[in-house]
């Protein structure tokens, strides 16, 4: 009898672990989808679609570095500051690398009930020619609002095109 009870307990534990892994994978994919949608709507300059990916709050932050920026470092404190810049950028058709695509790798997730962070490396390529445009290391902090993940923080460092350091793939 004890062997049967032990076997049942082991089976229940295994099913619980499988179910938990399935939920984690589902949340990871939902987070990837938000990041992909933010990128796609950005390149299409779809302001309303792009805006839906974010927490529209004063505590939103974006901090990033790119050699291509005149000032090298850009930051936005509060979603309204980023929103104003992007709305004008889209209206004036000034979006860099339209039609490009990304490959993300070396992903790391930490997912909690209503908050998650996601780090990754990203290679960007020109859409028509597949020419390598650059690599970045990135961080997103997301919050769950009404059952949907939204971006609350963006951090990025675009590496110099000449960067030859090793990355874990």
C-alpha cells in the first residue's frame, strides 16, 4: 500500500512539474510576443499599435546607448516623454532601419506573478539584403496589466559594429 501511495505521489509531482513548465513556457512566449510586436509596430511606424505595448505611466523608463546617436546616450523618464518623441518621429518618417529584422538569442527570463524581466542579445539585419546592421544587449522589465504583459523599462546597448567579443549562444 505504501509503495502505491509513494508511486501516486511521484506521478502527481511529475504532472505538477510538467504543468508548471508549460505555464513558464507560455509566459515566456507571451513576453517574446510583446517584444516582437513592439519592434514590428515601430518599424511600420504604427504609433497606436506601438503604444499598446507599454505601461503608460510616469515610472516608465528607457535608457540606451548607440554610437549612431549624436549624443550617444538617450533616456526617457515617464512614458509621455518617449511617446511625444516617437509620435513626431513616425509623422516625419524618421525611423531608422525600417524593414529590418532581428534575431534574439542568449535569452534569460525571471518571471513572477505580475512582473518579469527579460534579457537577451539581438542581431539586426537589413530586410532586403540580410546585411548585418549590428548587435545589442538588451533588458526589458515588464508588468502584467489586465492579463497582458506590458513594457515598463527598456535598457539597451548597441555594440560597435567592429565588436568581436564572444557571446554565449
